[in-house]
C-alpha cells in the first residue's frame, strides 16, 4: 500500500478515460456529439455550432456537455441526454477481464461513479465492461446534482452520502483539472490513471487503472 492512501474507504470513479483509456478517435467523437447536439437544439449549421462551442469549452467550462447546455440554454442534464444520443461508448469498449479482477480485489471498498454523461449510457457501458452495476452505491451525474465536473457539487453530494471524512475518499480519474483538482480542494485523496508522467497534483499516479489495487492494498 502507498502510505499516502492509508485510511481510504471510498473509491470515486470517473468512467470515460478512467475505466478504459480514451484515444484521439474517441476524443473526436465526444466533440462531434457536442456539435451534433448543438445543431439539433438550435437548428444551426455545423460550422456555427463549432464556432460557438469553441468560445465556451475550455474558457468558461471544461465540460463539453455543460458547454452545450450554456450555448443552448438548457440544463446540463438535458444537454447530456442530447450529446449521449450521438456518442455510443459501446463501440469503443469490450469486456475487460483485468478490470473485472481489479474490482474483485477492491471489493472491500465503497464505490461510486461520478461521471459527466447520463446514467443510462454509463450503466450500459458497465455492463459491456463486465462490472456489475451493483458494485456502485450510486452513479452520480448532472441528473443527480445538476452540474458536471469540475464543479464540486457531485463530490460534495458523495461526501454527504457517505458521512465520512473527505480524506477517506479517493477520486480516480484521468483529467487533473476536471477530476482531481475539485476533489483535492475538498480534502479528498486523488489518483491519476493512464499516465506515465508523475502528476504534480495527484497523490498517486499509475500507468494504467489496473495498478490501483497495488497502491491500495
């Protein structure tokens, strides 16, 4: 066990880019789904949708889904429903026996998912990966708390749900600014996955998600 992670009782998981890695193809699909959602909600041509998206994403918010909501004047939860219509995670993932073994090894912890998509598609992705939905106490999204990461509402919601000290929670994610910094600001421990370069923010950095059991147990 890594000394910095002593006392961890709750594991909070991002999903996209965490339970499975994201490559350039998937990243492009994420942005394309945002553009398509904007076009559907506004009636704009694709070029205008991209132009308006780029004014918001990375400047006002780091969440592509929240950017869609801001542009189209709808809630983040509603924007997630539209973007998920155009983003089929199931095309990019498959049953992962190593991931299944990881969750079996970590069965003594309490688990939550804190994602920026919709709960339905996230649950279906878990089915494909081979991770039982019952593994998680709750899948927390903007449908539950109204906003996406990096806003800290979802993190605070989980803290209230567990009633445990922040330091007993470990946030596991692939994006420092979106997943880890909000958690760290609340006193949670953090783990950056799928990175060979040590993070200056995270308590622990691991090259793949599969090494998590080695630093926790």
